[in-house]
């Protein structure tokens, strides 16, 4: 295991386009840290700089207390799992896992022991003599992870490893990766644009936007106390309701945030009168998409058996203690600055 420290990191392409202007980050030893953000935010570039696959324009990277800024990837004590499985089609599962060790001239008995242990951890024991064409997508990804495990790295780097899998496989692989982290107790850095993956896998999330870090924290910290409008709108599914205009001003904010599950619903009376446009029925939950003259469009989480239909009138009242207030600069206002409304809006 090892911690990873980035100090004043900058990345510029061709001396013109700066994709990461100035970034500082410390990733704790043994953590499962997820870099999350929209496409083009710089998260994969940052991961590749940690791996040594991209040069650093300015700044320093250390792994386990050792400066690796200019070190070759093979000298960094890392293993990387890519979006593509990159397996050798003519080799068996065992040979694919074993390949890097054979190149490194690891003794035969040691290689066999490491392959057997990786297969046990990843439930590949019955598949060792199969070739990649005989495996499912999830099994192939487990083989790619096994190839990383046998290197016994200080840091595992994952670059959107589940994006080629269907929804059911992604869900299962998320569970398997979380269990693997618990068993290995290793430092893992994982890149994704999917905030659901970030919330379910990470013990630390780094939210990135335009090459900069918006916020670092635990999944629940980011969910409960987003520090910027970007984080408020990005973390959470469905996304937080963001309200501007007179309603926000009545609460002393430029923008007011409230999550869909923090709106109290009535058919008779409440702070905001709304009309239901569409209801999505998802089993245990339902989401009503409503319009209000006071707030604009809102999303409301309801019980799955709620008797609500398109065209219904609903009255919504926010739970005041769970409102989020943001100023003109898009940053969170202190909780004490959040005023109760001067008048009820209809």
C-alpha cells in the first residue's frame, strides 16, 4: 500500500491548452478514492500522470513518500486496469494473469502461487484454462484485475473499467470491486464519469470540473453538504433541485437547493403549488416531475405506491433544515445565513 501526493500539478498540451491549471491532492494510504466529473474535466489525464503515462508540465507526484514525477511507469509500484480489457486472445486466463510475471522472470512456483491466489480472490478458479473469447465481459474484466493483483502494487489505478459492461454486470462488478478492496486493504484510485459508481464505491470522492477540484470528501459529506453549485447538481440521482428568482431571494440566497426526497407533499396545502407533468414508477420509489410558477420545474421523490398522476395538483413544502443556499459566486453560504422565507409563495 502507499499514499499518493500531488503538489502544484499542471498539465499543458503543446504549450497552449492547459487542461489542469494547478492542482493539489493527497490520497490516503489504503483508501478507495474516486475521481469523478463530466467528460473532459481532466480526471483521466490526472490518473495517467500518476501512472507515468502522461508527463507533468509542472509540479510533483510522490507515491509512498517517494518522488516519482519523472519515473517510468514500471518504477512507480502501480498497476493499472483500463476500460478495454487488453487480454491476449490466444492465451488462457492463467497465462494472461501470469504473463507479466514471466516477462519479469519471476520463479515458476511463485508465479503459480500468485495466479492461484488471484483466481481465488476473483472467483476465476474454474476459468483458468479458458480463453478470453469463452468469457463474459465481467469475467474478462476480472482477469484484467487479476493481472494487476499479481504484481502486488502499492497503488491500483482504474480508468473507467466498467463502462463497457451492461447495467446488470456493472452493478455486480461494483460489489466485487468493493469486496476486493476490503480483502486487499489496498490503495485504489478509480476514474469514472458516473456519480452512482462514485457514491457506491468510494470512501473518498474527488469531484473535478474543468481541470480543477470542486470538492473532496466522503460520499455522504458531498451529498449532504455540497460546497458548490456544480457539486450540488452533479452528486445525487436524480439531481438536486436548484431554484433561483424570488423564492431563493426570500431565503437569502442567489440559488436555493433542495433534494427530491426533502420535499413534503400534500394534495391540499403547502408552500409551492405545482402541477405534475410526468411520473416515473420505479417500484419502491416514484419520481414526479412537476412545474410551479414560483420555482420552475422540480423533481419530487414519492413512495412507489403513491396515488399521483399526470395533471394532478401537488403542494410542496421544503424541509427548511435541509435547504442548501448558494451565493452569486456559486459557493455554499453559511448555514446561519439561510433565512426563513418572509412570506409563503403560492
